[in-house]
């Protein structure tokens, strides 16, 4: 009888251990990448920039066509209704159209996450919305609250101007909220507005965004709720953020401004690759000790001492991060960025595919790009329990952000974003 009582007590203890109030850990329950409808497909071969007059000079049209040709972008990306495919679609955009574009991307993505998780709007305790270059009043987070009729106690945040790193920054904010609140579920949603940010001037450094940015969006659910722990896909283990805004060159590398004719656009400077390399170096220097095996850390330390203490003329040793991670979900900002990052991190060709293929299929979707890369990994490469995932994003300012996740179960579903793609 005594043994039976002890067994019952043990079972109850285990039961309450798994149901104890969650606090401290950040679990990724699920995420969804927007797959826009086919009517939004744009093919630049049949509708090249040469068909779009809209005040462009002949030199600007040729420049955009050339960028499209060499960018690595595929021929079937997505643009919203009203994008200027032809002279019949002039640059005459209104707030109403921009709201429809952005709110639809956010709301559709969030609804998919609610459906996939079986949750209702009243189950959501926090909401973080990010859209870098379109920030109406009331805020986009308020528009989402209004659409889903979220409860009045929901804690909302609206991130703007954070660039392509905004989604990982939102994860960091959610992590801090979950660390200080029990039994909490936070919805994160992000997109970038295309219509209000197309540039119709002739400054080349500001025309690049027209060529590579495309319609996309993501929603994800983070939680520390005990009911979500056992069904969660991943757990966040590390977060490292780097901000080089104190360096003028880095701050001005990607900046929204007016050109000489007063037309607003986003300037991408020639120094971008240099700045991105600087930010990456600072970020991985802080990340390395947290994730690299001791053998890699010793080689790195030995190389540093040999160069700095003994004055030996050795190349700086770049640690092999393939020893720390099984999967790399790195921001696919463009072909040049992808190739440079792959080279610096010594990635194998198959490890670079989650950057190259999403960029070819969806273009640069800003803050949701790393999630398209992640959906590619789950769909075509598969994630095993215990696998480590490195989510790395770059953003204007200039920012570099790393999030490290560990898989809590096997994740190999075929995401909607890739349903019309047989294999890559």
C-alpha cells in the first residue's frame, strides 16, 4: 500500500511538473508564410520595366531591366494590385490601397496561424506587428486588433523603420515579455508595403528596391503557456543583436530620403556589403562562444593570440558555424548578399539553398524573408528533433540579429508557400 501511495504521488508530481506555469522559455508553436493568390503573379519577361514609363528615363528603364536580369530573381514573383505594370497604372497611390495591401497580408497570415493551432482570438495575450515603411494612424497593430476583435487586455506593439531585421527583433521583444509573464501567448505578424514605397525617380541607388522587393508576409505564435509546450515546434535558446547605428557609414547604408527632384525612395549605398560584413563580424563574435564547440573556440582564440600578441601575419580565422547548426535561415536580401554571406560562413551549396530559392521564388520580402527560408527548410530538407536552426537577419540602421532555435520534434511539413513547387 505504501508503494502504491508513493507511485500515485510520483505520478501527480510529474503531472503538475508538465502543467506548471510556464515562465522563462520561449516556444515557437507554429508559423505561416503568406502565399499570395495567382492573380498577384508578376512575370518580368512578359511585363518588363520597359513597359513602364511613369517618368522614368530610358537609362533608368535599362538599368532596372539589367538588375532584374542579374539579380537571381525568378520570373514569377508577387506584386499587389495596382503595381505599375504599364503606362495605364501610373504612380498615383492612395492610403486606402496601401491599407488593403498591408492589412490583408497581416490578417490572412494571422488567421492561418489561428486555424493551424486551433486557437481563438481571445487566447492571444500579446501582439507585435512590424511594417518598416508604412505606418498609418491608427497603427497597423490597432487595425489587426480591430479585425480580429482581440480582447481589451491584449498588449500590442507596432514596430516601424526596423528594416528586414524587424521580425527577429520582434522575437526578441516577445522573449522579454514571456520571460516576465506567465502563461502568455504572443502573435507576431510582419509584412512590407509595396505600393506606397515604389520609387518613380531616376537615381540608380534608389531604383534597386523597385527591382527586388516583393509582396510577402508572415505570422507566428510564441508562447510559454504549459498547454503549448508539448506541441511546440522549436524553443528559442539564444538571441544576439548588433546595432552599428553609431557609425555614420553604417547608418547611411540603407536610408529613406528624397532625391534631387524631391521624390522619396530608399537609397541602397555601395557601402552596403562592407557594412553588412562589419555587422556580421561583430554579431558572430558575440554569438560564437554561445554556440560553437570548444574545438572551434580554441582555434579561433589561438589565431587571435598569434596575430595580436605575437604579431604573426595570419589571416583572421572565421569559425566553422556548420559545426554549431544543422540549418541556416539567413535573410535572402539579394544574390550578392547571399553569395557573400555563404562564402564568409563557409556554407555548402545545399546550406545556401534556403536563401537562394526563396529569393528566386518570392524576392526580398523584407522581415518575413528568413521565415520563407525556414519554410523551405521544413518543406524540402526536413528538420529532425534536436536540430539547431540559425535565423540571421540584417536591417537598415544598420542591424544584424541572430536567433538560435532547437527543434523539439520532427518538422517536415510542406508549407503553402511551396505547394506549387514539386522539388528544389
